[in-house]
C-alpha cells in the first residue's frame, strides 16, 4: 500500500537561472584530475621494460594511490558538508599537478613513483567525494537533479579514458616516454584550476554547522542504512575490480602477443575498457530506477560475464578474446559506478551526501587491489583460475543484491518549489513503499 507524506523542507535551495552549464567548471576539474590519476596505467608495461620493475612492483604502484584516495575521500567529503565545496576542492588540482611532476622526475625510483601516485590519489579522492556532490547540487540548481550522478561519473570516466589514451600514445611514439604525458597533464590542470574559481558555491557554512564539534561532521549515519549495506557495498568493489582487471592485468599477460607495441596496446585496452564504460553510462539513466536495484543487478550480471571472458582471455591470449573481455569488463565498471552513485544519492540526506559518496568510493577502490593481489597469488594459481574465482565471488554478490531487490527503499520525493523568491521553503510530496532510517 502506498503512503503519501507531505513535509516542509526549509533547506535553502540554490538556483542558477539560465546558467544551465555552470556545473562544467567542476566537471573540468574532475576530468583533469582523473586524467592524472590514470595516465600511469598504460605505462605499467613501459616501467617493466625501462626500469626493470617486476609485475608485482608495478601493480603495487598502480594501487598505491589508494593510500591518498581513501583519506581524502573520508575527510574531504564530510568536511565539504561543513565548510563548503569550494575550499575542499580547490587543493585537488595543485595536488594532482605535483603528483605528475614527481612521476615525471622519478621514473627509475619506486619510492618516487609511489609518492607521486599518492599525491595523485589524494587529488582524485577530493574530486570524487566533493566534485561529485558539487556537480549533483549544481545540476539540481539548474533544474535537472537526476543528471548529477551521470554527469559526475562521465567526467571521471572520460578523464580516466583520455588520460590513459594520450599517455599510451605519447609513451609509445612520442619523445621522452616517461615524461611527456605528465607534462601535458600539468598544463591542462592549470587551466581547469582557473575555471573552477568561477563556479558558485552550493554549500554555505551555517551557524549551526560552525557550532557542532568537528567529530560530528565526520560521522556519516547513513553508512548504517540497510540498503547501502545490502545493495551498494556488495556492488562497489567491482567498479574498479573490473577496470583494474581489464587494463592492468590483461595488458601484462599480452606483453609478448601485442605486435611489438606493448605500451600502445596497453593504452588501447584502457581506452576500450573506459570507452565501453562511458557508453553504458549514457544508457544508465534508462536502466536505473528508484523502485528497485535493477541497475545494480544488471551491472553484476555484466561483471559475471566479464569475469568469465577474462578467464577465457587469460587462457587463450588471443587478441579478439582479450578485446571482447576488456569491453565487457568496461561495461561492468561503467554501470556499477553510476548505479552505486544513484543509490547513494537516493539514500543520503542533504547533510551527508558528500560523506556517503566518500564511503562509496572508498569501498569501490578496494577493487584496485585486484591486480596486485592476482600478481601475488600467481605463484599458486593460474590467471584463468583466478578469474574464475572472481566469477564465483561476483555470483555471490549478485545473489546478495538480488535478494534486496526492493528492500529498504528510501522515500521517493517529488519536490514542489514555491514560486516566490522570498521564502526558500519547499513542500515535498513523497510516495514511498517503505522507509529506512
């Protein structure tokens, strides 16, 4: 039976009139920082050849930026709810720029590369938590609230894609293979940083927020939300678990089967993976619904198929099979990312949207440990066997999420905004199948 609730929401609503693309300034910063976070990926093969690093070393360096991402996510998100989006996002571009410079100067030093990756990770953590929330709020302020999660995920994915593609091409055919791509990124980041200065704030520090202890802002009550635990958490690690498997594991296995162009082939797989991720995100709005976990279930079905194709690709080491596996894993990545963000947007309240987004991304980045984990376990199991193990785990996650298909759905609201500019109150008409506190 459907219940109808009418409530008065006195939270100020930001409106930006005809500035329908005001969110692009934030998206540009997300794009360039994501570029910096992923330009290292197609160079993994290059570092193995030029710097004589082992597969385990390069995969550990790949995942090292999680050490920067997770603290930046968990602190930056809640603090931006307290102090505003702009103060927490502005440091992201300088951190990303510094990370690229360290990476450019430290090609032969695992320590320097690790430091550069951590700096890039800290920048990426800020744009993921704060930038995603800012884009969502700016989109709502221009009259298209449902577009926020899709725009943010597309900005990130395009940054990952273009950064990897350009880095792979420059490293294979350009001058100074271990330097040029990072210097290109530095120039782009400076431009995006200047654009960000023109974007209006959406989260103003309130008197109440200023009086509360800081530790209260670091608490995120909706982490305990049962739908978050049953739908979002089982899905999240597959976001970057799929991506890492496609563009970090498969290129390493194909080093001797890439036509003498291992770096370019690595870049190609990265672009293919993320390009398919972008493509399915465009369809994400049609797949996603607030009435069930349909998008999450479809994403996990794709993940299961992708893991099976990954096992076949690792066994055959045939170019067509590898390309198909990367494409399907990319679709799993893309749909899982946007499905999780949409669930978070529905679950979170206005005071902890950035915080819950940060927790979601932190869980998602657990998947980035997959390439290093597989490299560690390669002495005991073959890669086809490990991909099949991933398939079994994905089936288990699919069963968990499917069992929560319509469980603990948050209140669905249609907000009616008054036409007067004097009052900022809104009357919400909420139809719900059930609420979860």
